[in-house]
C-alpha cells in the first residue's frame, strides 16, 4: 500500500485537532456541571455528553497514533476547579 496516497491532508489534520480540543473542553465542562447540578434531567444529559466526548477522544487518539501525529494537549483536569461555586 502506498502510504503517500493515504496520508491525511492538512485540513483533515486541522479538523481532528479542533475536534480534540472541543471534546477535551466538553469533558471539563461536563465534569464541572455533574459536580454542581441538582436537576436529574440535566444530570443525565451531561452524563451522556461526558460519555460521548470520552468515546470521541479515544477514537481521535487512535487516529493520531495510527497517523504518527503528535497528540494535542487540549484541556485537562488542571483547567477546571470542581470546587468552584456555581454561577
């Protein structure tokens, strides 16, 4: 198989990086909301959101690894204070 023909384009890589950042941010926001929210319907929604973002991140990491691309750092748990008061 000719590896040159199957390489990702720069715009495809950019889209993957953007999605990675969006999903890492979604994880941080979801964790904060889950720590604060009292409404069970909202809680369920953010549980689903967190699960979906974590699945996306797993797939994205696999793609970056397969393509031998550096993994973006993205947003991390260090960027969210779960003890911060709700606004």
